[in-house]
C-alpha cells in the first residue's frame, strides 16, 4: 500500500464526510503539482499567488517567469526594473515583497536542504521574518515543495470554501471551526487539504 493509500484509508475512517469527497474526486495526485526549483522560486511563486484567483495568478506568474528565461536568481530579480515587474502584473506591494525576498536570499536564507532538517513550525518562524511572507505562504512551501504531510492552511479561502461545502455550513468557517474539524485529519492534514481544494471543482449534487 503506497503512502497516499494509507493516508486516504485513515482519513475516510476518521471523517466520513471527507471520505465521500475522496471517493468522488478519486486518486490523490498531489505529487504531480509539486513546485520545482529553489526556496526563491517557490516563495516568489507563492507571493505572486497571494489573494488572487488561480487563473489570474497563473497568468501573472508565467509572464514573470519569462523575465528570467536564462534562470531566476536573487541578483536577476534585484536588477529587474520595477516598471518591468509592473508590466507583467505585479502590484507595487508584491514588487517590494519579491525584491525583499531576493535580498534575504543574498544575505543567507536557508536552502531547501537546510529547511528539510527543521520541523514545520520552525520553518514558519524562520521564513515569516521576510516582508510579505506570512504563514499561508510558508504553508504552500511546506505542502508543494517540502512534501510535509500534516499542514492545514486555516486562512486559505479554498480550504474554508471546501469545508463550508463538504460540511454544509451556512457561511465560511472561522479559524476555530477549521481547526476543530481538522483535528480528525491528523497526521494527514495536507492530503485532506488537497481533497478540499479539489472538492470545489466537483459539480453540485
């Protein structure tokens, strides 16, 4: 039995409502959506995706990548005129964030290999010292780059919308409600989160 199968079996036993969604969505393909590249690549991507629809963010991100067809680096980002970043769709605030991230990389941000040795909360505390990097942004790194299995992004709109739909709530859940419902998913909160995101793509029953 592979790791996903073990997680899915445990989630279905612990939470029948989520189990019904798992059956409808099918196999977990989280490994196919992992982010490539360095800490800089992953965090820059997450900054761009902050507070935007996936469609809008993806369009901006692809234009951003075209600026660095010879390879993204901290030096390259810092040498990019703000106007060029504005032209691909970054807000003034996100330009500040991306350049501050690049500056931190030059100063000595931990590498992926160094982060691998740390627990989730230590990684959150380490990276949220950077301007514009909040808990959600680091959690995306934990899920999509470091393959951590027990991450629940309580502030993610998609997670909240998925919970509202799956558990038939009248409104979006608050943090306390998300955490309470999410207790059943440990130690596979990441897999549960992935299924909640996918649940939003399902037709209404």
